[in-house]
C-alpha cells in the first residue's frame, strides 16, 4: 500500500473557521429554498454533456488534487482502530450491533459488524461447519465438523497462473457456497473481485476474476466491501488521468480476467445518467471536481458477474458509511487550496432512488462517526473541526471542537441546501483536542478526547444523548484504542504500558464508570474492529454476562505473534479468563507470492456453534471456556508447508 506519509492532507483552519463555516451555512440555509425539482443532485443527460463539462476544450479541466496510486510500501504495523458493536435503542438507531445479536435466522455470524444485516469484508468467514480464512494471498478451509478441527483445502486467492506480486488481497465475503475475495491490483489496475466456489467437502475451485477501474481503496479503519443478501456493495475512489485522450475512458468500468490477455479491457458500468454532481459544484465548473466517488453493486448470484456503478463528482476527501439501504459519503474539500469550498454529505440509495446531497461543516473521524436514526428520520454524525478522511492512516490526525450533527433526511436535495447551525450541537473539546475513537451505541454517541497541556496528557470519554440533552465527560487513565459494546454497556479499551478495559454504564440517567480491568504487560495486537468480539451468555438478555476475546502481544515481544486474551464478564464485571497462546515459530518461509503483509491483521476471536476458537496467524486453536479459565482443547496449523530458516 502507499506509504502513510505520502497521503496526509495539510492542516486546515482551526476552530474559528468551523464556527465561520457554520455561520455561512446558516445564512445559506436561510436563504436557500429547495425547488420542487431539487430533490436529487443534477446528473448528465448524455456522454456529450459530460464530456463538455469535464473537458470543454478537449483537455480535462478537473483539478488534479486526487492522488495517484503509489507502489506498495510498508507503513507502520497495524495498530489503532476500534470496532463497532451497538445495540437496539429506544431511539431506533439503525441497529449498529454485535454479530452475536443477529438472530439465528440470519445465520451465525462471526464478524463484529457495524450494522446488523450488512456484512463487512474480513479475513475469516463461516460456511456451515467450515471456516474460510484469507491470509497472505491464499484461501484456506478448515472443517469444525463433529467437534474436530481439520485443514481441508487451500488455493491462491487470485486467478490461476496470474502474476500477483503487486496485488493486495485484503477482504473476503461469503454468500451461500460462493467465496468472494476483494483486492487491489497495481499490476492489472483496480479493485479485484475473485469468485470461488466451495464444494460440500470443503474444497475450493476458482470461478472467475474481474477488475473494477478504481484507485486504491485502503483505509486503516474502514472496509471497502459490504454484503447485503447476495448483493456486493463496494466503495472506491477514482481519479481522472491528466493524460486521458478521452475523459470518458476514465469512467468506472468492469473487466473480466482472461489468461490469454495481458491487461484489462474495461467496459463502462456507469452511464452518463448515473453520474451526479452537487449543484454548487456543477455551477463552479470542472475545476471544482477532484475525483469520482464510485459506489458499485454486483449480483454475486449471477452466473456471469454483473455490476452497476453510481458516481458522484466532487472533492477528493471522503469518509463513507454503509447502512442497510444507503451508502453515505462525506466529501471534504481541501481548505488550504479552496478555503471557501463547502463539504457535502452524499446519500446514495441502494435501489432506484436518486442520490441527494446537502452542504455540511466539519469532518467525521471515520465510518463509526455516522449512524442512521430510523425513528428520527435522520442521520447522526459526530464531526470535528479538522479531519483527514478515511484513506490510509489519515484518521489519526482528526482534531478540533466536536459537534453532533442531527441531519434530517429531508435536507438531502441537489446540494444547494445546507444544514443550518441548529442541526449541530457543540460538544466538549477545544480546538487543540484530538479525537481518536467514536461510536454510536444505542441512543448514545461516544467519543474519546486527548488533550495535552502543561506537559501533561489528559484522556477522556464523552457520552452524548443522541435525542438531546447534556453530554457527560468522564476521565479515563489511558489513550483510547477502541470503544465497544458490552450488552447494554460500553467498554473503552486502551493503554500504553498495559491494556486497560473501562466499562461504562451509558443507559442510566447519569453515565458512569462501573468497572475497570487491567491486563498488565500487554498491548493490543490488532486495531481493526473485527479483532474484537463479545458473546453474551445464553439467557443473559442484557449482556451482563458473557465472554470477550481480543488479541494482545506481551510487552517486550516486539512484533511477534499475538495471543488471544479472554475476559469473563459476570454481573457486568470483567475478570481474567486466560489466553489461547500462539506457538508458531517466527521467521518461516510460507512461499508467499502475493499480499505478503497482513494489512488487516491475522488474529481473530471466533465464537461458533457454542465453541470458542482463536485464529492466530496460521494456527487455529480451540479452547474450553466452561471453567474458571479457558483451557486449550486442540490446535492445528492450517497453513502451507513451511520450511524453517528462511525469513520471508
């Protein structure tokens, strides 16, 4: 992936600018009345109209702020994300819940997803009694049938015979017996969709491979792919090329891989009428456009993969969130270049309804900053003054005065209208505070703050009633790495010298810290949301009792393999329940040919069919958690044959 340092956006204006933008938006909102025909963004009626807008003199006129893909280069090791699990709420937040809350009718999920019913691309999935694992450019299947653990099959995660040295295979989804691998190919150019079929005996067979024209989708927190039923939903940015002979050649396209063809042959999947732009940007001309923001939907059940794309033209900066029926994309202008350019929130329906836009202020931290509120007929967004979007590692730089934006769906239109200042509630935190984690849990929004003054670091967690009321700020002892749900409560996890778990009661009249547990000498090994899972006990309707899994590394072990830490929760109190430990020797050659860095991590807790597993690199370990401490039952190494003595 591109080096982290190459894609940082310069700092924008500080808190005074945020207030000024809000004031400007208020004036715009007061002065702007949406006409009857302004319920959706303008679109282009023909290729000729699109070409005339983007390249009126034959040369592309769009701004070339958008980044071009850089060759892969290792960033800092993965570290620093929290996940999401939320719960049912009296405010009917669209359920942002743990997978363990999903009913059996939805099939057993082992992924800690943000929104119930919306699966996210990950490194391990389940089909019946089989675990399917994506690691270092290969797919593996493991049978858990009859209480056992047995490695069944492995296959390259890319087309047979293809050279994949410059490709990254990051995410996997399953639909019935289909296994879908999502990657990014620098060699073949774009997002790669590889389909495999798993037979009843767990063996895998390659089906087909396609490429979508796109830039690199990588984010250290977000996931590029979602699965809703058998529908694959992908978000990816797409740049215009400065040397294009025809701007239409840069539009989203799909190419089916063929072994006898050197490169992709893209066929357009977005007609001019599916390309939209906020009205103020249309009026400003092509120079206001930096990138195409592309939402692609593919029917995985179709024998021949078919995909359609919806495109929104706008500034490069973006954060996106996927609900059950919409994709929301927050478009952010580069204020050091375009000080007066507005930000927009885009709402793209996953059916035939037209997309809408609204002018907004501030910046969300990541996808967990957004949550739809069905009862309130709105979307709620936690924003700060300065943000640096989803791409790469830019979320680590979000800072400034926070606010909660409660945005009614009725405000979405052609983009001329703006969210008035009355839609924003300013929250604790000054212009120098850094936001590092946030989450919607039920009818509460939570975010963490880091302040530095008088040579001292101060950390806190803020709990905000989504339906209105005063926020409560609580001091916490350490830097916050993640905010998760524990039943009806929340847990804040972080720390530099130890891993500290602080449990919050967020449902009472006054939020309060109710428990604290410290795992000394250990730090979190994984930062992504999927690395955490909490399984409530059967019969514990409020989640007061259950088992928590999180990968950790002992201090002093360096960048070695992780252990899986388990904590038992009883009557809302956490206690040590032991670890399932990695036994794999380091520095072994696995013959990796592609995707040889675990960008999405390699450790996950797995709760499946009443059993408990730890995925630890190439090891899969089962534990018996029924006693006072978890006890290893069995383990296998499911990976390829490896030889000691060679550092890969």
